[in-house]
């Protein structure tokens, strides 16, 4: 309907008595031109076959192609393994007609795109971390030693995922990236403190023990605050928990279990690779 320069969409339909049943629709009379120039009104059933059938209520188009969306919700398991199982079952049991194809989109498509980005971001991040460490220590050996704690915090995160019954996801990957930074920071503190303790004299083992002892308090404070703070998120089961639980579980496991390994195992792993050349004592340096 047009009213001045404004346009309105108007939908007109018959009263309910004419469309309540299929038979009533068949009896609707429509006008048909006759040879004499007049109109004859005949039932609709004389012109068309009227029946009730099921079909699509909407026809969707994307990129000039029709598509039929099939949606489902994932509960009590991760998205990646669910879609992988669905793809395997469909490939085994469903034969698509010619001209049809399957596209797995939605959150799964975003998951695949995020994985592709992480495949680039993580190596670049590690290279940048190595570059920053080299500018700090000016030694390739000490740079690699500072990275030695990464496998231990990763082990803590993997153990937490297994303990909470979670699978690897993009949220968990972000948690592991966060743990990388924590492990490198602890490695920097450990190596820096060791370098300060070494000139005081004594064996290299004693210097490393003193360095681990001095780092223990700030490391435990940081680990306990982060682990205890994220523990409720790791145990949550409400709306949105499927996103936050993997990240929280990885951080909790990496900070709590990984911190113990960083204090007990990593210093012992440092010893075979440290520079054992004698360092001057403070009195000799002056």
C-alpha cells in the first residue's frame, strides 16, 4: 500500500471459516474469465490439488545458493570431539545426492579459525619470548634454561584437564599460553637470583638452593592466589561454564602442580647445564 512517499507491506487473508480445513480451502470460489467476457466462479479444487504436506517454512540463501541449517547443542562434552564423531558417523551412514554438500559452521567454524590463528600466534610468541630473554641474559644457554619450566606447567594443566574430565579446546589453549608466560617469568627469577648468589662463593648446588629458596615465597603466593581464585570457575556448571572451565582448570593445575615442580624438579634440571666456571667473590670483584 502506498501513502504519499511511504510504502507499507500489507498481508490479506480469508476469514478463518474459509481456511480452517483443507475441504474449506478446496471450496473457495475464484473468478475465471469465460468466452462471453464474463466471470465464472469455480471451486479451487477444479484448478489445483490441495493437500497437507510437510516442508521448509523458510528458504535460506547464502552466496546465491540455497542451504538448509541443521543445528544441535553440545552438552557435557567438548565441541571438537562431538563434531568429529558426527562427521565420522555422517560420512559412514549418509550418502548425499548429487549437488549437495555439507559445511560445518557456527561455533565449530569459529573453533577451526581460532586453531589456525593459534598455530601462528604461539610460534611467534615463543620467538618473541626468546628474543626478549636473549636481550636480558645475553646468553643462549640461559635463555633456554629459562624456558625449561614450560613442560612442567603444561604437565600440570594436562593433569587438571584429565582430573576435571575436560578435553582440549581453544579456551584451554589460551590457558596454556598464559602458563607459558608464568613459567618463563619464574625461570627468569630463578636464573637471575642464581646469578646473584653465585659470586658469593660456595658450590653451584648451594647457589641454586639459595636461589630456589628465595624464589619460593613469591612463587607460592602467586600460584595460590591464581589457583584458588580460579578454582570456583573450574568447578562451575552453570551457563557459560563450558567456555570458562577449560581455561580455569588449566591455570589451576599449572599454577598449583606446576609450581611444585618448578621449585623441586626444575632447579635440579638446571644444574647439569649451568656455567660451572668460578665467579669472583664480592671482595675480589672490588
